[in-house]
């Protein structure tokens, strides 16, 4: 469970009910997040008049964040201020002696003003409503000037309303594989096409986290390692992760995959537990029925002193691609019978030899 996410609740940015209780049409918007200590609001209303957001169920008394220039006889610079309203008319609206809101931004776009502001859940100020993280809902009221003016005056019945907004609980559930058939190739599958992509489908939409997904031969030899933070061979669409090996798999070969804990996470950053054994996801590729040539029969590859020698008697037109264990192409030659790999590291390499209508794939050890 991701503790930082688990301690945050949210209210999606949305239009607040209008004065008649309709779900839309007010032109007033609110979104919020709450931690164990603070609340942050994103509040939007018309930019040409005073606007106010209050915590509570009634227009008075209520704790108010207001953009205004004050009221008649008590004006001030136009800005966002912490107010307290103790009556149903403008005379009862007074700026707090202590300003407990921190304004992060104050912007105007297309005639709408938006503020992002933060304050403590409990400011210890008698004029501020003390909010509880355990509360299921946030009770809010809103009001705006009846005309274009920043001087606080009676808003009129059409320019105020109240709403009860439920807090969305944080997602603390770790993703899992969607079903027993969520893996492709399926666990213990046989006859898998050598050019297939490898996919896993999860119980919810996911994203890439940090860590590795590895592809091994059943012998324990690493074929390719995919760093999900940088590999372009690993992609996500909704709940499905797709791994595209850099080269085709070998014929008649058994493989298994492993996934690091946290390599895949859900949209709330809860990690998939992963697995590191050789039995959770293993499969065997198809037999090469299209080719009658066998590497052992022809004996046309030799490796000596970090040089690969191709011996195709009577064959002059061929190409060779060689990949390292991470799937990186280290050599791509045409009609070259001796390939110098002296600058490469020791390890297992994959080789594709293409001649005529035929491709033969094998692996060799460089030491």
C-alpha cells in the first residue's frame, strides 16, 4: 500500500449546484484534496465580481474564502481573504484578524477566476470551521455578486447555493493479474509463435513503475532485460502491458518471464507484487516446420577468439544479425563470413542468419 496516497482524499473538480439545486448551470466550480493536516481547494467563479466559498451547510454563520474589495465602509485592496459571515446580509461579513489561507495561484481565463488555496484542517481560529479527515463529505456554500462589482453586497436568491460533496477514498488496493488467462502466451503454453509479443492484463488500469521485466530461457540464461523506466519495448494500454522482444524468439525453446515488484503500478502508484520464479509464467515456442536445415547438420557457425565465422559453402548471399543479452543489435552484416566481436563483453548472444527464403536462429557464448 502506498501510504502517501492512502493519506490523501479527493473531490474531483466539478460544477457546483445552482440556486435551484440543478447539478449544472451555476458557473461555479470546486475541486479539493485533503491530507491528515491540510485542505487544498481549487475554486472558480466569474472574474468581474466578488465570489465566495464557504465551509458549512448555511449561508450564515459560515467560514468564507472570498475574493473582494471589502464592504461599504470597510473596503480594502481587491484580493482573496479569509472572512467570517455571521448574518444573512453584507454587514455581518467581516475579514478575519488572522488570515489562515495560503494562496498558491490566482488566475483569470475567459472571464473565470480560479484560485488554488491551502489551509490547515484545524487552524485553532474561532472563525474557521475545523475540518476532520475522517469526514465522509464536505459541506460547502457559494455566493457571487449580483452585478459586476468587488464591493460585498447582497447577492440575491439566484447567486448562491449549497452542496454536499463526498470525499473519494484513496485507492489502496494493489493491482493483480486480471484472471488466470491474463498472460499471453499463457503459462505452460506450447507452440508459441516466435515473433509473438508478450502481454499481461491486470485487474485495473496500470502504468509503468520502476524495475525490470526479464525474459529467460528455461536453462536460466537471460535473453533480454527490460528496464521499464527507459525501455521502448514495454508499453501500456489501459490494463494491458505489452513486451516486444528485440528479436524473434528461438524455435523449439522454453522460456520464462519474471517481473520485479513495483515494475507495474496502478494509477494511484500501488505496486503489482511481481514474481521472480521460473514457473509462474513459462512457455515453449513452435517447431521450425518451414526449414529443413538444422544447425547441427550443417555446422556452419564457429566462434573462436571473439570472432564468429560463417561457413556457408556455395552460398554467397546472406545476412547476419547479432544481439546481446539485453536485445541490443551489436552487429548487422551482409555477405561477411568473419565477424569481429572483440569489443563486445562476454556472455550469451543471439544470431539470426538469413539466406534465400530461410532464417536460422541460434545462440552462442562469447568468452
